[in-house]
């Protein structure tokens, strides 16, 4: 949860795909539901990295 809160507090004016998604999630569902959704997303990413033994590779931002 702390990581998800840090993500939201550091959004600023970023316009990458994830930042836009997180910002719209806060607008649509509210701050705390967005925190839970981001924490769940981070947990799924961590599980996938551990399960499949691959390094996490962030895709290039949409131009």
C-alpha cells in the first residue's frame, strides 16, 4: 500500500500511459480504491516476475 500511495503522490504532470491510467482511476473511483488497485497491480507484476523467472521490462511509453 505504501508503494501505491507513493506512485500516486509522484504522478505530477507525467503523461505516460501508466500515469494517465492512475490519474483517471483516482478521478473515476476515488483515491483509496485507486491505491488498492495499484497495489494489486504491483502484486500481480511481482508474482509474474517470480513465477516465470524473467526480468521485468517496462515497455516504451506511447508517443
